[in-house]
């Protein structure tokens, strides 16, 4: 695939900015991601936490925000930490209750 092929395909999307932007993100993903990260992008269930975070880092660094959102949305179970121990050592702000009220309405 040449740059002309990529450009012709990009032009074929017409005036739909969302599709053009997503296509550019796919080009960035396919062109710049390492083979290992590309594999884990396609098979995130096989990735360790470090490999999963490496894919997230790549998408963020390349400004592939729609692909990043999709990847996070499709793998949200990897981001759930139901253990309360993670916040037991945190110093709680005195205005936390007010912030909760604003956030949880």
C-alpha cells in the first residue's frame, strides 16, 4: 500500500470527519505499532498488565483517541479493582462529601 492509496481511500470518505479521523488512527496503528503490541491490541485477553498498558500508551502517544476509547470500552473489566485496600491508606480531603454530592447527582 502506498501513500497515494492511503490518500485515495481517505478522500473516499467524503465530508464525514469522524470516518476520516478514525481511518488516520488505523493508519497510525498499523504503521507504527510494534508487532508485539499489535498482537495484544487484537488479543488483549492474552496480555499481561504491562503489555496491556503498553498498548494503551501507544494509542495515547499517537493521539489515537477513538481507538483508545474503543480499546478501553471493550476491555473495561481489566480496569476494575474491587479491593477497598487500595484507598485505605489515602488521606481523605475534608470536602470530599461536597464533591461526592456534585459528582453523584
